[in-house]
């Protein structure tokens, strides 16, 4: 496994939506709202070994260690989701039965 730069200490669940830039051990996090999500892959590029979030100002620093970055536009990173507090969980209000019926209808037409 390649050496990773300092990615900071593990964070609480609610902190995943704020910028986590820490330049030196013991310093505090940036704590601005996160606008970007990034992750680091293992050497085989099969598994995610670390994830991070940054504000717009700290995106260049995050790109130094992230293998992939994308805008963080939705709660929980999933379109149509919401974050429930104090349950501390992501929630999606998708009608899976309607999606299944639509897919079945398309399959029947084919």
C-alpha cells in the first residue's frame, strides 16, 4: 500500500458534511460547508481506503491525495435524499414499486 498523506483523524458522522482540511496533527478542521467529496483507492484501485470532504477553497489540497473528486450536491451524496437528525441516518423517499412496474412495462414492450 502506498504511503498516504495526513488525512486527519476519523470524524463523527455529522462532520462528513464539513471541510475536513487539517494541515498538521492537532490542528482544528476548517469546518466550512463541504462542496466536494473525494476518495483514495487502494493500490489495485478496487477498494476505497479513505474518503474526504472539502470546501471550494481547499479543493486543490484535497486533489493532491484524492484519486477521484466530485461535487457534493445532495444530502448523503444521493440525489433525492435527506439527512435525518437525531436518527443520524440518510433517508430516500423513492417509490421502488413504481420503478419496478415501469421497468416491467418496458420489458414487456421489448
